């Protein structure tokens, strides 16, 4: 299906610390998204990307939502590292920005 996301990336530090940081301030690639759900190790963000045509064609009832679930788990190894698994839907620009952000934060 179009715009499907199923990727993972690594971040330095413990999962709990990364989840807390994201709760306080989500990364900039999620600026158009709102946190709509969370659990112990997962944060879920959602963006309403409904086009004007869809709004008009469905008399305001139709919606197009992109949802991304980020799961933070401890990666195997000696140094505390978090593996972030991402599942959901996003537009290509968001996926590109997420990849660039992850690459710039992998070693910090």
C-alpha cells in the first residue's frame, strides 16, 4: 500500500530516556503530527492529511489520517542503545526527514 512505513533506527541511550525526551519534545519531522496514544514503550502520532477534494466529496465526513507508531526497545550490546521500530503511514517528505534526523542523531 502507498505511503507505508516499516523501518527501524538506533538512538544512543536507554529506551526510557528516549521515550521521555520524545514525550517532552517530538523530533521536528513530526511537526505536522500530534501524539494520540502512548504506552510503556510506544508513542503513536497522527496527522490529518485530508485533501480539499476529499472534504468536498464526502461533505466534510471523510478523513485521511496518517498514523505512525514508534516502539522503543533496548538493543543488544554493551552500550545502552535504543532500537526504534516505526510502523504506519507517512508522506515521502516525512519519511525522508525522519531518515535524515535519525542519521544525524545516531551517534549523539
